[in-house]
C-alpha cells in the first residue's frame, strides 16, 4: 500500500476558518481584501492582460490571481505544487481554469523537493519553493513531480505570471519556446533576498526575451528606467513603495 505524501499541516485557526466559513464566502472576502490592500499589480491587470487569450499562473497559491485573471482571460492554467495550497486553490476554482499539482522547472518528469519554510511552529503558506537557497532555514519538504512549461504546448497565451520565491530563472529556462512563440506579457516576482544576486542581474536575464520592463508605483505602470534599486528594492526593512514585482511586455 502506497504511503500518503506528507502535507504541511493546517493550524487550528485555519481548520476553524476553512471548515466554518463557506468556501465561496471565504473567497469573496479574500479577493476583496487583496483588491483593496494586496499587491498593486492586481488592480492594473485589466491594462496588461490581453483579452481573449489564455493566462498562466505559476505559483497560484490560494488562487487570488487565478480568479482575477479568469475574469480577463479566456482560460487560466494555474500551477500550485504545495498540496496544502492546492487544496484551497481547487475549492472554488473558476470554471475557465485548470489546476496542476506539478512544479514547473527546466526538467521534465523528475521528482524534486518542494521546500516549505517554517516560522516558529507554523508552515509558511506563501514561501514554498524549489529554490535550494531556502534550505538554509527551518523547513519541511514535499516530493513533487516537475514539468517544463514548454512541455504543455500551450497556445494563444497572452499573460504569464510567475511567483516562485527565487526559482523564476529555472522556470523561464523551461519556458523559452513558449515565451518566444507566444510573446505573452510577463509578471514576475524578483527579489534579491530570494535569489542571492543583485536585482539588476535578474532584470538582465529577461533581456534574452526582447521585452520592455516596467513596474508599478502609485498605481501607475512606469518604465524600468525609472526604477531605483537602492530606494525601491534594496532596503534592509521593507517600506511602503517596496517593489518586487516586475512586468515585461514584448517589444513587437
């Protein structure tokens, strides 16, 4: 008999919340909270998501972006390998969305360790990653299958969102054909604290895709030339205006 894979446990508070609050009501409150106080990029999605094309959400977590994208895209492919988060993602998955439990990488059909950080005695709900640098802190691991984004042969892709806690380069290396063929708008989280390299190096990596870079400040999309790494990103303590999401649009 096969053993049941280990899953990051739910806290008592989470069990109480998810069991007693109807799933759709919880989702409505979650989306409302993120629209009002969440990442500013959420509110400009209507400006950057091409209508009538598919969207891909890599690192979907509970599905906040998946739901907002489902209102703009023809279909959303949502990838979330953390079994705990995948369970929440699929509770109220939009009708025009498909969820996947595999982790995206640059290698197909392998088994990798998904690293789930532990803070105190609680497993992080947002910090799981295949990034090996995460092993430097207290953590648990989940064995997950890997796929490349290219192996799915998705077509008519207009938007690609990637939030994988410092593993984004590896995900992109497995999606080179898709990006060059489909020319989607890309939103990606990049942080020096996750990658261990200067943010400028992460931006330079994206140059291979011939895209113009942007970021959001005060609700407006600004060119990457206006980004000041020291003031906007390289801070010892995160302050209002901290930037870790970047948007890349195809030049042609």
